[in-house]
């Protein structure tokens, strides 16, 4: 760090936070779990070509890989996956990405044992997720997505016999709905609870909670009971009480995802610690958890309040909620035993980490960080990190929208008098999702170069109640775009950014918002689309089962509303797009196929608009390989520098 900072224009600063540093030092962390006295979590490793590895750790800091190469604990159920593994009594059960098969490996085993048959042909897999182990009957119970036959895959809850490895893809326990999730076995093994929903709903629109009795051999007895939920109520994360007499779950029936308890014997249902906060999350992936029992009379929970995550303990006898003070603002994968809570957490100045917390004292210990970049002795990276400022700004319809603002920071540089920083507006994916409040080195990559970043929680984002989430209904491509534009204008009006050097970027649904903002408005001077949607009519025709009716809610039913689809598709209005755009795409993407991106690229090339296109082999919806992540980040910066910011760069 220089004691005599240089004077240089915003956007041209040299930074030690390089793409190489980011990918070489960073891994993805998710899905933490207790297994007796040990702790397990999942690591996504870009340095190993995106391989996902379950790791067993101890409170003392030791860690051992449980998944040997070349196996990867990842599933493509619903395409987005999650819930690819479970662990019980030091035995790991996981879905292997390459063949979709369930495998088992014990602590003393050298190689995993396949538990389900090999696919009959490439692409004709049985896919598995969200499993729990029935120790009494020796069954794996979870969600199966059947791709064995041509046509749309069939989803069900199945039981796989662990005593007959490789013999069968499981016996169906529950079927007849488009989607299933969260199978939960009662402590005595006599009942099974699960969630189901049907097209056109997504799980945050409406899900149904079922309970069924199980026979001694594990079959469903009688007709499953509907105990909560429906087409207009979103249920999230059912869990049995330790004694099995009560079923807890999260519901948004009040307008907020709050906790509820159902007593099975009496049918009584009561709210637990009701408040204007979100205890649920959009179920894009399986295995999500925001609360857990810590003994029989208390729950440890996380929730989002005003867009930021909090941690608390609820006394079930009194209903009192006690907040736990931590340095973190985002929590996922929360688990607990009688004395400790385990979770993945982060904050703007803290990378995503596996954290173990003593519930009584509130003391915490970090077991694993997603990056050790802050501990490097040669570079004091912390001095280059900018602080985040949550902002609320006015948008159309006399509404308010939300964002996280990151101003530029680099102690080695100052800008010339009167210079204002360029602005990069980020659009999160989903679009039913939210901007992350964890340290994101990909954001600091920009701010340390003198480029401000605005991460927008546009209408439709989660963390602000159901009404805010529902504000995007039939308004995708309108409300989200307006909020990104109005957020940028809000900063420019206050003199915080240069209104003539504002760009927009996003992935997946955020890529669509990016392209719509560039095609239908003239506020941004360029942008980047990561596997973004340019033709929503093609998305309605071609996308995978999970999202195949999502657009009914976001736009309207197809093909009845085909004219509206074309009206909001940037591809059909490429003649209105006159700003430079760079596109990034995986060649195996089943969510947004490459032909969508390539049609947009060709349309811009024909008109002579500056355009970039990088197609990455072996990547799906989202990039997992270190070299590709690095190349995309640097290419985006160079593209803006040349085509928009008009500044020289020093890498």
C-alpha cells in the first residue's frame, strides 16, 4: 500500500485483487451438517474443474475429503441441484455428477459403492437429491427425477434399498405431482412429511405440505394428508420436533415467511415468534435450512430483516426470540445440536465461511473460509476492500426499491478533482432471489479499480416480504429494469457516479434484465450478459421442466401471450440496441441454450455494434472452472475499458 497515492482516473487503477488471485484462492462453501462429533460441508473447487467435494472436519481444524477423485457430489435435479449428499454414522451417501447415480462410501472405504443402476444411455439418468437415511429399514428416502424415458422427466419421492446396492432406482413412495422436496422422516420412523407443488407454480408461489403414515416395511399407508399450504401459500422446510409430536415449517400466509408449529394429535396450529421478517428462502436448490432444533425446547434460526440476515434463538416454551450478535449478515444451511449451531455465513467484510457457534455464550469459531485472501502476508487485502451501504431509492409507481452500494476504494490512488467513478449495476439471477451480503471478491475486483458497484434488489427479490416479491408478477422485463435504471439515476443525481459511464451486468435472469435495459432504454452505455435470456419465447419453448411454466407468472401464459413475449424479448428489438455488449455462455447450458445467445450476437454483428462472445466448453448454467471464471472477469473489464470507460488499464 502506497503512502503517497497516485492520481489517476477512476476505472484505471491497478489492483492486487486480480482474477488469478480470486480463482486461485477461492472455493464455494455450502450445505454444512453435523455427523455425531464431526462436522461436514460441501466445497465447490474451481481449481479442480468445478468438482464438488464433501469434507469432514473437526472443531480442531482438521479436515478430510470424503469424496475421492474423480467423483463429484453434485446433482442436476431441477437442473439447479442442491441436496446432493447426506451423512449418517460416518457413512456418506451422495449423487455423482457424471452418471447421476447414488453412491455410498464409509470412513474406511477406498472407493464409493453405487447404490442405483447405471443409466441405460447417455442423458437417460435417474437423478437423486434431498435424501434422508431411514436407519431402521435401511432405506435412502429422497427425491428422484426420472430421465430414463424420452419426454419430460417424472419426479417422485422414492426409497432406495441400501441392502441391495445397484439393484434398482428406488420404490416410489409419493408421486402424482410435478415436483417434490423436503422428505422428512419422523424420529420414530412412523411418519413421512414432504412438500409438493404443480405447474405453473414455483415453490415460492405455492407448495403443499403432506404427512403420511408408514408401514413396517416403509410403504405409505392410506392416503397422505394435506396439513398446510396450497397454490397461494409457500411452505418451506418442514421439520419434526425431537419427540415427533409436532411438525414445524415456514409459511408466508401472513405476508412474511414465518415459523409455524402443527400439533399432529389435536390439529392445532400456532405461529412461532411472528414478525415482519423472512425465515424462508426461495427454493432454487434442495437442502436449504434456516432453522434447527437445539434440544427439545428451543430453536436456532436465521432470518432476513430489511434485506440483511440475522441469527436468533427462540424459546419454544415462551415464544421469546433472543437475537445473537455476530459479525455476519448472511446465513445459509443452519443446523444445530443441543449446544451448538453450525452454518455458512458471510458479511461484506467476511468471506463465506463454515461457522460453529456456542449457543449459550454466542462465541463462534470459523472452521473454513471460502478464501484465505485476507490472511496473505504479502498483501494487506483488507485495506482495498470497500464498505457496503444498503440504500433505498424511489422507483416507478410511487414504490421503493433496494440495493447494496459499493463505492470505489484503493489506498494507492486518488482521482483527479472533479472526476466521478464509472458505475457497474449488477442484476442478480432468479429473478426470484436476492443480492448477496457476503464478501464478494468479484465486486471488490471492480471497486478496487475505481469502479462503483450497485447490486440491486429490484421488485421481485426476496427478503422484503411476499408483497414485494409478488410485485414482479407479469412485470418481468419492466419492474426489474425500471429499478436498475432508477437505482443508477439515484446515484448519479447525488453526484456519486458518472452518469455517462454506467454499465449493467447480470447472469441468467439478470442477463435478461441487462439486455432488456440496453434494448429498451438508453441509460446504460454498455453491458455484459452471462448466459442471459434474449428470447423469452424460446425460453418458454425450450427450457427445462422446473422453469417451464415460471414465465406464466413472470410474463403470462404462453402461447396465449406470445405477442407480449415478443414485445419484451430483446432479440426481436436488436435494432434498438446501440450499446456495446459482451456475452458469456456455457455450451452445455440446458437452462438458457447457447442458440439464444448466438442469435443475439449475430443480430448485433450485422448492425456493426461492438460485441464480444465467449463460449466455454463443458460449462452449464453458471461457470465452475477456474480458468473460465478468470477469463470472463478479465474480458468483461477489458471490454468496458475499451468500449465504454475509455481508460487505460494496468492489470
